[in-house]
């Protein structure tokens, strides 16, 4: 039988490996997302469209809150996270319009 401390150390290592993989997925996913939002920013700048779209942003936040509930993630956290990303996207879009 395995020593409880050894078993806990093994489980901890497995959890940390999963966390590390998920962190990598998050970073690469955000990178891919920002590639698309950069392209949107360039299109908006080329066509004199405003850098933000409040109705789209509201729809995206509502969508993400629903997804968060389905994923057992705190919807307030998901909303704050998406708001942070949206503000960064708008900042990038404004740069394209300068």
C-alpha cells in the first residue's frame, strides 16, 4: 500500500501538470483570439467604424455568462475576465485608428 504522503505528492504533481497544460492552452487560445481581433481592428480602421461595438460586447458578455454557468465557473469572474479582454481589444482597435 502507498504511503499517504507519497500518494498526496503524486496527486499534487498530476494536478500541477494538468494546470500547466491548461495554462498553455489558455495562452495559445488568447493569442489566436487576439490575431482575429487585430484583423477586426484593421478592418474597422480601414472602413471608419468605431473601435467598440457596445451591443456586440453586451451579447458576448451574456453568452460568456451562460457558458460559465454550464462550465461551473463563477459567472461574475467570467464577466470580469471578458470585460478585461474587451478593453484590451478596444485599446488595440484605437491604435489602428491613430
